[in-house]
């Protein structure tokens, strides 16, 4: 195994001091419009990977459209829209609200869900993606449900180790806010994860990239986008924040942002090299 002091970019063969970004499209499978926008972002835009919401109605279409592309599993324990809902794969009562759907808010999950049910559901979602033929590249979590509460985070780490998959990881500065260690426990298990994570829901992702890319530190940084095509489908299910998703689509296919990344000498990579590094090191 390579020395732990060696940086992630060095371990990936990118060279000391290299700067690399992963641009991930969250929420494929959530709608037809999300699938099409994310596919365009990967084919013509900035995105290098995506994550699949396995319980959602459009997941089956997503795996057909994204066949051969780098796709992870977006572990899904919530269904946030008021009139567009979905259920768990396992059907455990503790995972559902009074209407029989996954809860709309993460807090409701943390207050109600049985941890054994959570672990079974997450494994079922990963197993379903694998059974559908997805060459799963990594794990992350919808609305942060697996990353913010320490009980759920422990399950998240176990899943990464069990399936030998890298994880989306909050930045080092987030640990103080979370109040529990996140990066060191993952490293001890041999899990691989980006050096930093840049995201703030509601902020313009394009402006965030314009501000952060020129000052990006060496290492691997993940940015995420939630691209959805504008139209009746999106406007029908997202009644309050549709514009965020429309703007993220514009950002994800922006030639100006792509040119900025290139001008800065920043490499665009996916989660696949991180997975291969993790597995090559025996984890």
C-alpha cells in the first residue's frame, strides 16, 4: 500500500499539486426531465458522473440512458415533493410517513426510522442497481440523510466498506459543524473520498464555480448539480425550487464554465478512478 502521507491526486497518478474536479449530477431517476438534463450534462457539459435514485419511478429509464457511464447510488430515504412521492424498496413501516411514502424531510427520517430498516433499505437500493447492471462507482445520499446524523453515518461507512465503494464526503471544515469525526473513520476503513466538497443549496452553482475554481486547492474537489429540463413535468412536481434545477442545467452545459476549468488547468475526473484506487488497495 502506498504511503498514507501521499496525497490523493498523487495516489491517482495525477501528480503532486494537481487540481481535479468531479462534477456529479444528483437525482437521476427522479424524473424524465432530470434524466434528459443530466444526460446532456454528461454528454456535452461539465458532468463526469451521476447518482441514481433507485426507488423513483424514472430510475429504470435512467439506467438505460446512462448505460456505460459512471453512475453511483444516491441512497434515498426521503421523498420531498408534496404531490410527487415514492416508497422504499423494502416496505418497512418505520421508513414511511402517515401517507405511506418516504418522509419529505430528513429530520423525520432521523426521528422515526429504525436503523436496521435503514441499513436493509440502503443495501436493497445498491443491490437493485447492481442487479439492473449498473457498474456502481460510488455512494452518496439524497438530502444528506446518511451523512449528517452520526448513527446514519456509521451505516454509510459500513456500506462503503461492504460494497468496496468510495463515498461522497463533506469537507474537512464541515466536521466542526457536524460535531463528530467523518474523514478519519472513513480513512481507517480504507475508503477513498474526495478532498473537498463544494455545495450550498439555493446558491447559484455557476456563481459558486466562478468564485471557487480560480482559487481551488490542490486535490480532488466534488461539485454537485441538480439539472432538470424546464417544462410541465418539473413545474408540476417542484412547486418552490424549480428554478434552482433549471439554473443548474444551464450551469452544467455552460461553455464558459467549461472554459474556466480548462483555463485553470483543472482536470475533470469521475468517481471511477477513486473506486479503482480503493479496490487496488484492498478495501
